[in-house]
């Protein structure tokens, strides 16, 4: 015995746990029994075509509507029996900025502080901090009606943070924003997670989920058809390949003999070989070339993107792709 203290492995706790969640409106089944788990301090993205049940899921998790069956625990509290505790632990930013346009930015934040029953000293501290953090200080006294779309979204999220929530539900937070404002919002979301906040994100921009989410779930017809990281979901879809470029046609011809399943482009001197992009398959491919003394000038790995995943899993193009 060395007296060395034991190694302690700290596991992330679950911020959201859903099991067998069901919801119907009349004869229409909207959620047909879904299971999901969101780890604390991570970004979880829920994707799906229009009518898949995303908004209904968010409404159940945020206690706006009651489930017909299953269990839902948010921040350790049962959403059915302890809704008040769930509401105290969460913040919600909907698809449209919920700011009062007849109030200034500062007045909107003060209104939220009053609703959360913050004292005068706490309000005086937190409101300037939020205005500065979201770069709204110079516009604090201006009416929200004069704000740009990006400024309104930032004010809306700042209002959500007044209550210092553990979990924030963002329902399509960047819809309608220009690319620069969208990336600014992404930066803010990453900062929140770095502070330990959990983000539950729905979005119509698949690039957004790809850039932000630690885990993604795809909802279709009221059922989860896939869950995993963006990389895991992409690997499920055929179409990945390794693109090899050669110095001359002689090398390309030799490579095509070694790798007969590839698709060649004589003009570009490239060969596209089907591959899952994994390290083992890449090593095997390069070893086969090396054994025959075939030299590639360069190679790159190409995998399906989330649009391909979305189409394959749901049979629908994403809203983002349809808008192009």
C-alpha cells in the first residue's frame, strides 16, 4: 500500500431525463413514446421536420403542457408533480423575441428582475452586467422597437438570464438573423455552456446543430429516429469517401487498379474511394497503396453532412435546404 488516494472519476449528472414520453391532441398522436437524456453543462439539439413534435416536446419539458404518459425530470424535478421547481430552474427563449417594444432594453431587464423578485441591490448589479455582456449598454435607454433583429434576440436571451437558470431552452434562437448575428449568438451560447449552463436547442439550421451540439436527436413523426454526436450520425449515412490526388495519370492508373471500387476523375487526377472515414479504414487504404508503391500527392476525407443525415432519416429536406 502506497497511501495514495484513490482516483475519483466524476461523471456528469443528467439535467434532463425523459422516458416513454407520450402526447396526443385528440386522435393525433404527436409524441409516441420518446426517451432522451441531456447531460448537465452540454448542448443538446433536437432536430426534425415541421410537425415532428419538437415544439410539443419543449412545451412538455418546460411545463407549459402536461404529458399523457411517461416520465419527465428536469433539473432533478418531476415535471408533472413539481412543476414550480422545474420553472425555477429553467429559462426559455422562444422562436420570436419576447421583448416589450414599448419599453427600453434596460426597462425590459428591470421587468424581468421584478418578476423574479430580485432586490434593488441585486437588480442594480445584474442589469448593467447583462447589458455589457450582450453589448447593449449604448442602446439600454432606447426603445426595444428600434432594435435590430439581432439586438432583440440578444435582449431576449439576456432577459432569460436574469433568473440565473440552470437549463435554458432555445427554440430556434437564430431564425431570421443574418450570418454575423447568428455567429455572435453562437458565441454567447458557448460562453453560457462554459459557465455550466445546459442548453436544449431546437433549430432549423443544421449547420447550427453541427457547430454547437454535443449530442443531437432527430425526431420524426413523434418518434426519435436517431441520437448521437454529429460525427456518429454522419457515419450512419452512406456516401463518405476518401479523395486521393495524384501527380500524373500513371499514378492514377495504378491506384485505380489497387482500389477498383473508386471513382476516378482524369482531369483532376483524383480517385474517390468509398470509406467511413475511420482511422482503421484509412490505414488499410494507405497501406494497400504503399504495398504497390503508389504515391498520392494528397488525400482528404469527405463525410455526409447533417443535411444528408436529415434527408435519409426523415425523408424530408431540411427547412434550411428548402430555403436555398
